[in-house]
């Protein structure tokens, strides 16, 4: 199998392109990324047993996509603008890249005879559901609260439509918020941000209204394992799966970070919230297929702390 990973230099992609090297069915990986986030380091020290090719290109450019798609069997489409909070200020760009870019990727897949596509979406497409969020809830129950989440939901629909037309075998994974380190790591989501602030001696700010709200989180190792899991299972075609290592309150996360940094300072503030109710995301559908989780909050945090352990958490 030759796999194309769009956005392959990012937080998830940089781990995925390494993780897939253990899969004996995969012979080559092409990475397409526009380097907008400058994560050159994600290309350092790649495993030697696979043929890796890097294409610097944009998913908005059909020529770039054509260069990357040659001889590809499956695509994992990660490239996106991914900062939910920041997406309010650049909503048109987010729509263009996350929805328009996905349409381009699908079109290019069809032109080049690509058989399957894995699309990592987000549990934030659920928005403020009360109770348990499941994949089979009505479309009208989905209430994405940011331009980011709205664009991901619209892109999901494109993937499902192309699959229903028989153009490609698409599968959607609704991932919880990632934690755990990778060489292309980002630090703007909850768990990682708290750790980074604590490790660098800065106090971090938490929305006081949010501390008891439950949200879905996903260990990076489980995220990449889930992508690999569906990649080689045709029975997942046309399906949507929630992928969540744990549902947790911000308070639980803060306590876990604090167990590594007892002196960490936290400030509580009132501000705009994206989703204002607790929701649990149910992941029994992917578990019923045989997928099992290995990550947990404690080890994901400890591992990130370890990567940053050369720093003195000194307040300056
Ligand atoms: N990290 C999370 O918590 C999380 C949770 C749910 C879903 N997801 C989804 O998983 C995917 C990967 O997330 P991530 O955390 O690795 O994101 P990331 O921001 O770390 O990486 C995205 C990569 O895409 C590249 N990119 C952006 N725009 C591009 C374009 N127009 N053309 C080509 N490359 C482009 C960037 O340079 C970057 O390397 C995204 O689709 C995101 O929506 C992420």
C-alpha cells in the first residue's frame, strides 16, 4: 500500500508517518504539506524501512495534489487549519482550506484512482449536545460552535457523499482533543497548553465556567492507531466513528498536570465559551469493531513533561 498523508508534518501527522512504518502492508508514504506551520523537524530521522517522499504543496492547488497522488492507494487527509478558538477571526480562510481543500482532495483522489480516504474530523462537530454524543444522532442535533467545527462537519458530508456515489471508500473518525507529544506537536489545545505553561513557569488561565464541564480527549498514540485500524478495514467504508481515550473535566486535567508541577499557578477568568454544556462522547462503535485503546491521561501528560524536562519551571 502507498499512503498519502496530507498535513503530514503536523501534530498527528508527524507521529502517524512514523507509526505506519510498522505496518508491513505499507511500502511507501508520501507527505504533502504546505509548511505553513514550518514544521521541518517532522521530517528528521524518519524510519529507514519505508520509502518516504515529501511534496511541498497546498491542498488548494490541484497541480500540487496531482504531484502527490501519483501511484497512491489510500489517503489520510489531515491538512487543515486546526485552531478552533482562532478560527473566529479567519472564518473564510478556514472554510476555504478545510472544506474547499477537502473537496479538492476528493476530486484528485477520484482522478487518480485512489481507493480509500480516511478523514479525521473532530468531536467538536457535536457542539452542546446534552448527555451522550453518538455517531448516529440526527444531523439536526449537531451544533458545531466554531467556524473550525462547522467546516469539518461540512467536509465530513463531502466525504460521505463521495462514498455513497461509489467514487471512493471514505471513513470518518471524530477525534477527541489530542494530548501527548510528537515531533510536530502543537501546544494550543487544553492539555498540552497547560503542560507547556507549567513547564515554563507561567501561570495559565482557565475559564471558571468550564472547570466542571466534561469534554472528550484522545491520546495521540490512540489517534494514530485508530487511523491505521480503519485504513486496512474495508468494512468501515461510509462509517463515522468517535475516537476518545477519555471524557474528562478540565479540573481532572489540571490536577493531573499539577501532580507533575505542584507549584503551577492557575488564574480563573470569565470569557467566551465555545460549548457550554458537558458532553460525553460515546466510542462503543469503534470498540465493537475490535479497536482497543492503550493511552491514558496520566502517561500522556508524563511523557510530554519528560520531553520538556530540560527546562526549569522558574518564574521570571
Ligand atoms: N489535534 C487535535 O486535537 C485534533 C482533534 C480532532 C481532529 N483533528 C484533526 O486532525 C487533523 C490534523 O490535526 P493536527 O493536530 O495534526 O493539526 P496541525 O495543525 O498540527 O497540522 C496540520 C498540518 O496541515 C498543514 N496544512 C495546513 N493547511 C494546509 C494546506 N492548505 N495545504 C497543505 N498543508 C496544509 C500544516 O502545515 C500542518 O503541518 C486536522 O484535520 C484536524 O482537524 C485534530
